C-alpha cells in the first residue's frame, strides 16, 4: 500500500442507467391468525351444512338443497380466505400484485392476510455474496491480467428488483463482472509513479472505486452494495514469469540503492569522526583509498578477506 491519500477518481464512461419507474411502498395487510381461524371455521361449517342438507333432501327437498348450496358457498369462501394468507419469513418480503398492478410489499414477519385474488412473489432481503469469475483483461498499460472480486449486496427496493429487471440476481452478476473489467482496464497492475494509483498498491482506493461503480450499475434494480473486495489479482500465465523477473530485478535495484545510501552515510560518518577526534590525518589520495575500501566492504554481497599491512601507512 502506498502512502499517498489519493482521492477516488471519477470514472468517465460509466453507463447512464434508465430512471426507475417503480418505488417500493410497504403495506401491512390484515392480521393473519384471526383470518386463519375464520377460514377453518368457514370450511368446517360449510361441510356441516352440506352434510345436514344432504340428510334433509329426502323430507324437505327445497330446504335440503338450499343448505347444500349454502354449505358449498361457505366452503368456497373459507378456501378463498385461506388463500389470502401470506407467511412472511424474517429476511424476506412478499411483493403483492392485484390484476397485474403493483399494490405494495409485505415486510413485517409473521402471518398476514391480503386480498385472495392477488399474486405474491417472495424476494429475499438478506445480505448475499456474489463472487465474480476470474476475468482475463488488459490493464491500463496493456498487460494481460486476471482479476476477480467478491461483492456483498442485498435487495433494498423489492419493487425495482422485481419489475425493473428480468432477473435481479443475474443482473447483479453481469454488472459486477462488467465493473471488474472496467476497473482493470482503467488502472495499471503496478505503477512506478508515486502519484498514480495501481491495482496492486492502491487496494483501498481501487476497492472504493469498484464499489461505487457497481452501486451505480445496479441501483436501477433496487440493489444496495454493502462492500466489494478484489479476491484475485495476478498477471496472466503467459507473462507471469517475465513480470516476476522484472519485479525481482526492481527489488534487487531498490535493495542495492538502500545499501549504497547506507554505506555512503557510514563512510561520511567514519571520515567525520576521524577528523573530529584527530585520530589520523589522511591526504586526498588516502581518503579516496579508504572510501573505496569501505564501500567494497559495505556494498559487497560476499564476505571480504582483509589484508593486514604491517608496514607504514604509505607502504
């Protein structure tokens, strides 16, 4: 992660999604338990009337058939009442339609009663994970890379999820993959410029940008993106070995640069301390020889073999 605090850039070619035509409205319906009791009572009472009317058809044919017809109607009414019962589970909602028209959404958990001739569609409002397949794309520098992400989302507007798109699950999946491709094309895998964002070194900034783009793409489907994270980021296999060698070479160069900078500082410190404490006086030629020897010792990647001079300083 680089130390710069770069703002999330505005991506230029984001799609202009159509304005949603539907908005969720919550309905409550009637209490379901009393209607359940009423429906069962109606069915049992209707059956009793049919049985009793059937027994009376021999003596009082008109009264008996009347009771049978009334009993059948009561049974049908009880069935209609039971058909209007809707059980709403926690974390789920029921989208209610009446003759093709959107009437509202049931969100309160429990047993509820609505118009029996309505149709209901269950929609999960729980948090979901959507992991994209690894996609092979070119980054901003033209290097082929493989990238995948996981998107955490949930349905926020059930009306839009049902009526604005054919299949909101498939819609989120495709739009997430499209956003991953777009982000991969917009940034380089890694960057040697400190003020330039890259996929590898600017994970937090890229993640915020990815979440923002996915949110824009799926907003018309009533979906809220909680979080998105890059789960796979690598060079494509055909260039992975070459890029690994380049990274290793860059690491070696950076390490050598650090070693040289430290060695130069140590040499300067040694010369300053020798001069400050009047340990020995060195002319320019001897200073150059001493600097050369110290740099060889400090910068060499192998152990040095010292040569002990038993003569004078100048021999």
